[in-house]
C-alpha cells in the first residue's frame, strides 16, 4: 500500500543535525528535478526580498520564511515526520506510533511537496516554505513542473499494490495515477452528516477533513492492515469503525472514490 499525503504549509523549525543530502532522499528518480527547484528557490530568496515574497505568495507576517529558504543548503535536516506539522499530522501522530506501525509508516507514506516532489517520512529535509501552487520564474508552475518526473517515478513506487490518495487538489496536480495504477487507487473525501428538521444533510468539510484523514491513516498503520486493493480498503476501514461509501469506477483506467462520513467534527 502507498498512501499519498499533502504536506503542511507550516513546518517545524529549529533542531540540529547535518544539512540536506539530496542524494539520500527516497525516489532517486526525482533527484535532478529536486536540485533544479532547490537551486532556483534558494537563488530567489537570496535576492530581492519583495520579489521572493510575491512569488511565494507570503503575507507580511511570513516574511521570515524567505530567510529560511535562502539558507536551505546549510540548514539542519530532520526526518520529514518531524518537519510536517498541522491538523493532519497531529491526528496521525507519527512520533507516538509503536515501532511496527512506524516502520509501516516509513514504508507506505509519501508526502507530496512543491520543493521535493515527494518524500517518505523518514527522509531528512530542512524546514522550508514552497507550496505546490507556486510559480517559479524558471521552473514555472510547480504542479505542472513535477508531472514528468512523477510520471516516470511514481508508478514504480506504487508497485502492484493499493494507492490511497489523500492529497488536496493542488498536490494531486503533480501526479495523476493512470491506467492500471488508477484502477487500484482510491481517493477519499470527508462528508459531515447532520440532521436538519428531520432530514439528513451532508457537506464537505475542510479543516476537519484533515483530522479525519490523519486518524484514518493512523488506524490503518496501528492495526497492521494492508488492503490489497480499493474493495479490501473499504472493508478494512469499516472494520476499523469508519463509515465509508464507495463508488467503484464505471470505466477502465479510473480510480475508486470513497466518502468517509462523519457525524461529529473534531
């Protein structure tokens, strides 16, 4: 099973350790593309600050992120599981996983990134700021930039197993499973169900969507369940207590769509 996650926009800062070693990251087929984006981002942030802020879409309060990016080559690197923070990762809780679940997480989780393309949670990276929605002057829109490298690298990473796609739309733009890989892919959205005047109403949730996805992944990791495909995933999630409604594809080469329905937001 391969689980595709979005990053967090905010990252943990500080810490100590050796700087980034691009050659040590997982998915070596992305190394050349990573080096190109890293070089351009560092150069941008070492130049005119106002231009860098505009390109990166940073508010005045996030101006300090420019200096962080300027020093990426020498900044201390830490496992990605310690860098990514926020609602999804708080609910997932990588630091509190038992050793067996942590080993599964390091093997199965793949975090998409505007800067790195995608990394595993054990990969050592520095704290950075560069979303997939950024358009760099040279590389252009990062979602489009990563598509070629991803198309060559990700099918191999997916091997022959289930792909559980929990990415937001901006990060999904970097790689769309195709063909037989798509047929063993399941995308997930979270719906909030509530009763209004005796009638059930459903709505897509945003903030709590992340927390639900984090808990869903944690449940799979801690249970040791490794579904072989989308249908088996639906069964596994239901056995773990989740309410899941599945829409199987009606045409070849399409992904399954799963709705996880929640009645409480937390």
